[in-house]
């Protein structure tokens, strides 16, 4: 399969989180896209070394991680929630506090979107659109 350079994944994370929560957020958002972009996620199965060791291919799409504060995450999530031109993944506080999906649904089901604490947001789509949506954020450092 030929590599697609027209799209990317951008992840915006609350920089005020403890390191373990940042990593948890990043891993879960990346896993979400890995699961949902199955048809075109990779360009093949493996890279193969000279001595025949198979190294699984990574995603063909660049993944860019940005940082912001709690208010920046809230504003970004609200801005993109109705944008149908990007695939979205919201990583929320409840996803760290429990692994029980019924508990998560019970919690978020009792709140409006603006009441849900969002720790990070991942988006997938066309490069130009994602650049426009994330231009005000700083690269994670």
C-alpha cells in the first residue's frame, strides 16, 4: 500500500496533569485511532531485518502532540465537538478513575458535555484542517 501523506493525528493534552496521566491519555487516544483506522493505519505488516526479524510497522500517519492548559482543552473540545470533518477521541477524567464502562456512562450521562472534565483530545483528518484547528497550541515539550 502506498503511504498517505495527506492526513495526520493531532493530540492536545492538558500540560498540568501528572506525567502518568499524560502518558495514559496519550496511549489511550493513540490506541483508539489504531483500532478505528484499521484499513489504512499501516502500509503493510512488518519491516524485516537482514536476519529475518519482523518489526511491526507503525502508523503511516504522523502523530503530533500539543500541550495546553485546562481551559485550552475545554475550549478546543467545545470548538470541535460538532465538526464532522475530523474523527475525535476525548479522554476524560472518568477513564482514569475507573475501568468500568457502566460507571463511566453513569457519570457522563448525568452531565452536559461542558461538565465533563476532558484531559486530552485526539483528532484525525486532513493535514490542512488539523493545522488550522491546532495552530494556537505549542508542541509538547
